[in-house]
């Protein structure tokens, strides 16, 4: 049994890598406004997953709890491939959140490398979200300082 677990983890890592390549192409093609919306959705999904009992099983029906991995990445990936832009954004956010939690504390180096890739994307999205918030605060602050507010 001990020899098969690393094999299962390796196969899962390869599967996540293939999906991540497709998600990455989608991310690169997104306009700035959609990336800002994706950053908000992704951070929200990661937070909701973190509050669940098993974050790596977020998006998985309760009856499928005992599978080797959850269905959240499959659901998110299927939605990310949708022709509907809103569904695709929400699917991408779900996939990023579940894959982030699934790879987070893995003892296997090849799965940890997937986690580092995800960390890079999540960090970029978080910075984008943070920069957008600071810009909005600056606009509101400048508006409040101007004569238009008086």
C-alpha cells in the first residue's frame, strides 16, 4: 500500500498540471477588468474553502467525501472551459481555490511544485485585488477632498 500512494499522488499531480496549463492560458487571455473580478472571486472561494471542515474537498458532494480527492477541481475545470464568461470566471476561481488547498501540505515534491505554481497565481491575483482597492480608496479620497463634495 505504501508504494502505491506516491504513484497515486504523482498521477494526481500530473492531472492538476494538465488542468493548470489550460487554466493558465485562460488567465493570460483575460482582460484587466475580468482579472480584477477573478481576483475577488478566487480570494472569496479560498476563504470559504478554508472555513469548511475539509478545505481540499470544497465543492465536493458529501456522499463523495471518501474519494482519494474531491470533485471540486473537476467541477471548476469543467466550468472554466465554458463558453459563458461568467461561468468560466467562477469555475476558474473554484479550481484555483480547491487546487490550492489540495496541494497545500503535500509531502510529495511534485505536488508541492504545483502548489508553488498556484501560489504564484494567487499572489498575483491578491496583489491585483489589493492594488485595485488602493486605487478606489484614492479616487474616493480625492473626490472627498475636492469641491465637488461640498
